[in-house]
C-alpha cells in the first residue's frame, strides 16, 4: 500500500523533495524493495493530497527506474544514519545490476 502525504499545496511537496525528506525516500525505497522481482512495470509508491486545492497526485515508479531510485535515495539514508536500510539498498542495487547483464 502506498504512503499518503498531506500538504497544503503542490509547492509544499516540492519543498519536501528539495529538502530530501526522509519520509519520501523511505516510501520510494519500500516500494522498490517490495517489488524487486515483480513482473509489473509501474508501481504506486505514494499519494500526495493537496488540501488547499483538493487535488490528489499519485506517484509511481517505473521498474526501469528502480536502480536509479535506490542510488539517489541512498545518500539520504546515509545522512540519517539508517545503516541497516543502507545495507538493504546496496544489496538491491547489486541485484538490479546483475539483472541488467
């Protein structure tokens, strides 16, 4: 199940992304790790509910972007000193690299 974020405006969510909010990184990584061996190409990672506008945005991850997603979120986990998660991410990256060969 996707994680839901409630913000006032889309710009508030953009600020969360810019600031590398760990909650977003966790939602993305959780989706990738859960679906590493899935046959589906697109996976729903999170929903953004904009209370000020009444809009909902769904964020999906394309299976082709799994490795990139993990590689770009890894520094956020390192910064937060979530080393057990870093290990899981590193293992998943190695797995994905093998799959490409």
